[in-house]
């Protein structure tokens, strides 16, 4: 959709540089996507789900510490 908008050139150049956007359109699309993502995250963080909603979300036998230890380079695994 084509729209005429008065955009601050300094801000647009900064977004293009930071995002590595080659065109003005790409920079505006990037800024819109980031803003949408940020607002969704803000809303989730403002209204977190109650603890009951998380119960059962991860299998009880799942152990992140064990997985990290197995993936540590140079470590000899007990089951090797």
C-alpha cells in the first residue's frame, strides 16, 4: 500500500544503518516489525499467565542441567 508520510530523515538513516536496510521501504518494514514484536512482548510481560497455566508445559523428566553438561565440549560423558 502506498502512503505519503513525513518521516524524520535522521531517524530513518539511523534505522537503515542499524538494521542494514538498503532501502527506505526495508527500513520502515523493519521498524514496523520490531515495534509489533516489542508491543506483543510488553503486553505479555504486563499480564503474565498464572503459574497454573505453566504446570505441565514441560515434561517432569526434562533436566536442562543434565543436557547442558552433556553438551559441554571436552567433557567425558558418564554413558560413553
